[in-house]
C-alpha cells in the first residue's frame, strides 16, 4: 500500500517540478524541431499504448468478447480527438501523458481501499484535485498563468485513463457492491474539488489586491494575473457579442461622465507602451480604461494586418474584426475616444465598409475569459447546496446500512 501511494506522490512531484522549466523546454523544442513535435510525440505514445493494449487482450488475456476491443477503439478515438482539438497549443497535449500515468498510479493505490466501481470516479477526482494544485503552482510561477481550461484538461486526462481501465481492462477485484466507506471517500474528494475550485474562481483582481495588501509576504502575487473575474456578456444586435467587467449601463455612464478626462489620458499616453498602459490602468484600479485600450489595440492591429496582406479573404477577415471593434468603441466608449488620437476618420471607415460583409456575426475575445453565466454569489450558493445534499446522502446511506445490519 505504501509503495503504491509513494508512486502517486513521486508522479505528482515530477509534474510539479516541470512547471518552472516548462517554458524553457517549450522554447528549446519549438526552436529546434517545431511546435508540432509535441503532438507527434503524444500521438506516438498513444499508438504504442493502443497496440500494446490490443496485444495484451489478444495474446495474454485471450479475450473473445467484442466489447473490450470496441472500448479500446473508443478510448483511443477520444484521446486522439482531444489531442487534436488543442493542437493550437501543442505543449498542452503532454497533459494526457502526465495525468494518464498519474491516473494509473492512483488506481493502483486506491484499490487497496476501494473495491467497487466508485474507484474510477474517485481516481478521476483525485487527478482533478492534483491538477488544480498543478495550475495553482503555475499561477504563482513567473511567466506562467492560471487557466480553468487546463484544470479541466487534467481531470479529463485522468478520466479517460480510468475509462480504459473500467471498460477495457475490467479488473476482477472491482465488484458491483457499493459501500459506506466508498461513498464517504467519493463525497469527500468531490467536496474538496468543489471548494478549492470555488476559492480559485473567487480569486478575483479586487480580492487579490485586498489580501496581498494585508498579508505582506504574499505581496509578490500582485505581479500575477488573477485566477478569475466575473462580468457581463453583451449581445448587441448591431455589433455582435463582446464581454466586459462592467454592465452596459455602467460602461456608457462612465464614458459620459469621464470621457473628456479619459481622452486626455489616452493622448498623454502615446509614448507609453501598450503593456505599460495595461499595468498602469489594470482591472482593479480602472477596468474601463483597461478594456478600452485592449479594444483599441485589437482594432488597430487588425487594421494593420488587413492593409499588409495581399490575400483578399484574409483582408476581409481582418477588416471585419477591425470594423466591429471600432463599432464597440464608438458605441460604448464614444466620449473617451472622441477627442483622442485613436478616433478614426471617415476615410478609414469607408475603406473597411467597402471590403467587408457587415452582416457576418462577430464575437470579440476581449475579456472573454470572464465568468458571465453566473455571479460569484450564485456560485457559492450552488456549491453550498451540493455540499449539503452530499451530507444528507451520506447520512441517509449510513442509516440504511445500519438498518440492514
């Protein structure tokens, strides 16, 4: 039992130790062999594992039933699908190897304690929990960032491996019977995941600013991006979809009241770099100016791209982005850019309008990482409700178990 958990610990530590050096490894590989090598490597390992598993089923276990083979192809297909889905950031595919191996060690360790099918869910939740701490470590590491998507990817990687064990390997030591101990472990690890992820979601810029000022030894976190932010999703019939930390009414109210002042700030910041401006006017001290500058940067960047390309399709795509970003600026940040150097003249607008199809749908990625489908308060009410329900299920199950005895 100790050796099994030791392997879980060593595998987790190995994953954590790669965090500070991951960017150096990425740069070295990209410079020498290209970014695609990560995908080829992971797919190669997957292919070897797939062939090895088929050989094991055919020659070692001599399985004649079609079900394990069918599930082997299904799991391999799912792995391939998700690997190719994140090919835009190839290094992330390594998560499937790291957390697949961790998932294997978790199963070996947990089967000393759990002998029913809840082991597959519990092992997946353990992988998710370790993966969350992996992302927290990334967040406090310079040049690395927190990403809820990566947390989900870690849990998915562990879950796919458990699916393979459950449906392909089908260990005989795992029975159908579910007991109180398994339920207690399952609800405990699920509750831990919920609470920790909830705390991460609540680690907003304002809250970070508050506790890092109070706790001096955490002041280094002031240089890090927050883990999450809550905001609003705008569905504008004239523009499309975009996101903001401020409500539509607040955006236009601030723009009307402070537009003249903000125009002056924009004009005086011409000599300031884009990144320096975003640090000076960040989501905590001035979310309005922060978002305004990002929209301007995105608009002007794609205007420049459109002018520099000779490909007509690319030009239309780039001009459409620039045009819609300018619509956002003119409608919600109008007074703030009206007297600034960033105000477009009619010649630019006419050039863009002649080159694009204005009826095409547009969604701005600016601030798209915000939580907009629920508020922080609703999130914690939901988490509290789930915790209470799990407590009741545990209580009822324990009472019924005692009655049966």
